[in-house]
C-alpha cells in the first residue's frame, strides 16, 4: 500500500489494507468500519 501519509484517504487504500490483513492473519476476523472508511467502501465517497 503506497500512501503519502499515515491516513487512508482512498477506497483503493481501504481495499489494499483489508487484502493485506487477510493474507497475514491466521484466523478469520470481523472488523467494524466506521466513518469515512464505510463511505469509501459503499462508494458514497471517492476520497476522505
């Protein structure tokens, strides 16, 4: 994941982070996305 800051600001960055976590974690987990991350995933917002 390439970002110029430590904040996620694009939908692609959210997807990359979740994909990376899926490859690294040994067990299935559930995550609760809140605020701008949810809006990015739902396509309600292009960037935050």
